[in-house]
């Protein structure tokens, strides 16, 4: 779409979108597992650039060698791995900010349109073709049918779109092969990510002098959004108090008896400061009580009690669930 358009002629909205091509954030963290000092967090989704990818999606993978794109993955898990974790300076908290390496990888079943790239040369039965794979012709397992592969999130080129949709968007591709269809857009994606790496000031040089991606905790922060639907978000939210919530979580997890000497306290209702011009400026809001049952203490009352140094009663069934053993799944590395 931008072919033949000089960068100096880009509309500001285009340069903003291109600058975000190398941002990444996770969606809906589900489970935590590991054995000290290593750990894994499993998530349901991932934002990479402008696109979101979810467990169950079929995505196109960059080739590992200088060749055309021919592999896709059906995602079964999105995993953040922490290696050689170390506690924070206080000796008790582990936030993940102090570890040797942190990586995000996608796990799933991998298929290829090129039989020469299949280690087993086994065809995928037509009835096993996921909806986006239909219409691209023959598919082959990368190796064995039940193999689960792991690959860095940076190898994701895009989601796999239905062949009919791609041909409708780009009519010139109607007479091309399946591999050429999969390869469409690769050069543009590489250009956009390189543009972002050289333009987004939040992306810092690594030890090798190369700049790659900006990784933030959530989508709002990755996009550097200050205000969303009239509410200040992320680092712009003056009511956001991560330190006190970490203390509260320690009490809820049973590793502390009470919140230690907070320098501030939550109130039942507080004035919310929002961006100028918002119709919600100065409005009062109440902290959430969603999920409270009749006769239970509200969320506000529980939190206020923790801040005052009061303990809480942990349901025995909940305590049993916390101690339930996890099943460890070993995944072969993608090669």
C-alpha cells in the first residue's frame, strides 16, 4: 500500500503505526510454574506490532534460512520463560526483573507446504487442515504428527489469512503458488520492524549494539496511551500503587502476616484526576466490590483491613487448590 510513497510524505498516523511495529506485550496470563531458579508463565495471547495472536490461531513463520516462507504454526501455548531468577534487593520479592534471561516463545504444531522441508514427508490429512489452511493445497508435518515445537515470538510474520481473502486483497497473487502466497508481505514486515527499531526511542541498544523490540507489561503501556475511555492508565494513573498491592498479595499468598508500614492508604471514594476536557473529571468512583457474596466483606474492607495490619481467613478449599501439583510438559526446541 505504501509502495512508491517516500517516507517524507507519510501521514503522521502512518509513522505512528510504523513506530509501533516492534512493540510486544502479553495478554491474559494464565498459569505459573517452575523450579527455582527457573520459571514459566503461560498466557492466552500476545500483541506483537499491530496484531494480536491467541492460543488456537494459525500463524505464518519467518524461515530460519534465506528462503521463501513455507511454514505455519497452530499455537497451543504462549510461554514467558525466566532463567536464573534472583530476588530483589530486599531479599524476599521476586518480580522477574532480576534474572539472567527472559524470553517469549510460541509452542504448537508446525506444518509446511514444501515436502522438502518436512523431515518425515508425511502429508496432513485434509480433515485436519485448520480453517485458514484450507485452499493452500497439500500440507506436510514438519516431522511427526504429534510433535509440539517451540519458536521465538520474533519468528511470527503474521496470522495465516484464508487464501480467498489474500487473493481478494491482492488480485495479482491469484496465479501464484501457495508458497508465494505465504511469502507475501515478508519484506514489508521486515522493513517496518527495522523502521520501528530505529525510530522508537524506548528501544534501547543491547549488548551487541542491536535494537530489536520494546516489551512492556500491557498493551496500553506498550502503545504509551495516557488516557483511555476517560481514565488515566498505566504510568499516567496517579492512583496506581504497585508497591502496596505487592504487599497485599504477599499477605494473600500467606508469606506475610500484614502489610508493612505503608506510607499511604486507600480510601472508599477518591477524586480521579483525568485528562483536561474529559466529562469525567472530578467525578467520584468507588473501588470494586464485584464478586462479593451476601454477608462477605467487600473488597474495599478487606484491603483496608490488610493495610491496618489485620489478617484474613483463607478458605481451606482455596488453600488446597494452591497446593495442587502441576503437570510438567516438556517441549522439544524448534530447530
